[in-house]
C-alpha cells in the first residue's frame, strides 16, 4: 500500500479543504525542488476523484502539508511550533 500524505488548503475567506494522496516522489531530495516548482505557479493543481481541480494562489491564505518531508529547502525554519 502506498504511503499516504495530506494537505489542507486554508483560503482567504476562512474556509478550508483537506486532501489525502499517495506519496508522489520516491527520492526525498526531489521534494524540495518539486515544492519550489509548485510555489512558482499561479495555481495549485490537484487530480481529485478523476477530475482536475485548479486553485488560484491568490485565493489561498496558506497550505499545510503533512507529514513534513524529511528533506526541506534550506530557507525553511525547522522545529517551529504554532501558537494562537
């Protein structure tokens, strides 16, 4: 069985959508490069239940991805804790 991953997209209007998906890359070092490519686009694109879902970056407040990849870009602050 493929390892499951997930993400929650928090929208500017206060709503959120959560998704689960199988592990997308086998080589951990490729995750940072793939993340940078996604963030350079004007939208986040997901294949969901046989359809294509395109979400404009302008409507997104933030994206939470879990679990965090083991290898992250150097600019990521590691070990942070969220407090409200």
